[in-house]
C-alpha cells in the first residue's frame, strides 16, 4: 500500500484552512493543520487532522521544519493563514502596517522557504491562499492590499524559479467568502477618526451589506484541491464567477472608468474629497 500524501495547511482554526484540512483527510492525505493556540485542537484531532502550533510572527520556518521532520517529508504546503487590518492609510500606525506585511507576506514566505527543500524532493505543490485584493485595491484596505500584492508578485517570480523542479506554485484568489474573516479583521486604532471619519463610516456600511453575498468556504476549497490535483495547475485560480467578473472589470476597464465606479460606490463626486 502506498503511503498517504503529506500536507501542511496553515491557519486551520476556522474557514478555508479548516475546511481544506478536513477535505484532504477525507481524501486519504496525512494532514498537519496549524493553529495559533490549542482552542480548536481537540475538534481537529477528532476529525483526523494532526495539529501543530505556529505563529507567523515568530520564526514560522522553524515550526515548519519540525513538522516536516515529524511527517518524514512533505507533498504539499497550503499557506492559508492570514489576517486583515482595516483603516485608511493615515489612520494606520507604522506598527500596524508592518504587522500586516509580517503576517500576510513575510510569514508565508518563511513557511515556503522552510518547506521548499522537501517539496523539491517530492515534486510537491505550493499553494498560497491570496485574494482578489492582491490584484485590485479598495479604500480602507491599503495595508491588506499591499500584503497581498506582495504575495502575488513574489509567487509569480517563484513559479518561474521552481519551474525546472516540478514544483507548481499556485495562487488561490477568493473574493468575499463566508469564513468569519471579515468579522475577525483588526481595526486600526485610529480608524474612524480625523479627516477619514466620513469615508470610514461609508466603508463600514458597505462592508455590512456586502457580506450578505459571501460565497461559502467550499468554493475556495474546491480551487485548493484543484491546485493540488490538476496535472498542470495554472498560476492563479479564482473560485467564484463573481470574483472573476470583478477581476475582469479591473483588467479591461480604463482606469478613469474604474475609478469613477469606485467613487460612485462611495457616494463621492468626481473630484473625490467629501462625501
């Protein structure tokens, strides 16, 4: 009997990471899912997921190497763990901005760096859960956009670098997904104060109504499974038609028209400024 394939999935306390880990176990994979603390350990272990603690802000590469040693190798890394910080740029402190990049870019990059020797040996897969926010920006999300744009550019270059080793790099780019992610996002300490108070109120209202159309986590999981199972997966997989349509609009519309659409959504006049 062939040994089961081995996967490391980060960020398994809820949402896409948890659903991915469970889906892989159901397909016969040996899965280690990471958590920041032990609160969800018992539930995951009862479902057949092995658990390891990992903090993206604190040398995650060492934790990944320990997990690979425990598994005796690695066939897939699904770098899913991340966070979002909401607030207009001038409302963000330098520490808040740096932390966003630490969690969403430097953390996954450190995990990948630790995993790549094992993935090259097994000719495995590196799957990075990004976002459509890595290809289009929105007001109030400049830190999050910066982190995901960085992840996308790095992954594209890495895909080229690994093309001779049989290790596909795949970006999964969900749109709005019903995972509790939006509710769990960090709010900048100064958000809603000063000159951006009116804009922040408008963004809060849009976020509250927009969450009603969120796609289920299963749509993103299906793309992750495709990234792991397709013989030649593409660089980018976008789980839903709505997310694909939004990215096509950003790509095809002239910038002045796209900018006008964003301003219309915000209830702003053509020259920007007050609402």
